[in-house]
C-alpha cells in the first residue's frame, strides 16, 4: 500500500508553552510513524493503492479520530477494530 499522506489537525484552540508544544508535536509525529508502519504491515491493501488520510487530534485526551480516508476506508477501519491493542492506544472511536 502506498500511503500518500497523513494530515493531522489539532482540534481546539490552545496556547502552549514550549514543553507542551514539543510534547504534542512529538505525539503527532510518533502517531504518523507508527500508523504508517501499521498500515504497511497490514497487507490487506494492495501496494498500488494510494491512501490519503485526514485525522483530528484531541490534545486534551491525546487521542486521534479519522475525519477522511480517501480509499479502502472499510478495510482500514475493520483492521483497526480487529487490532484493539493498536486502536485503543491512539483512537477515540473508529468511524468517520
């Protein structure tokens, strides 16, 4: 699977000090890295398929939520539901 892009939007207005800014930026970058690896290892989506994903980040809970998946949405969401360890670590709910 070719993951073209993961776009993360922080939901809410926050004024953070340098420490909190770094914390949340690192949390988002870590998520992008682990989610990309998880998708590639999944094996349910052919390598020739490009996927663009938009995700909301809720800083107050440190959790993510999908707002858009360009293609193979059903396969991705079902795979996350099947992998409760991964999904419960990062996501608030598994629907769009």
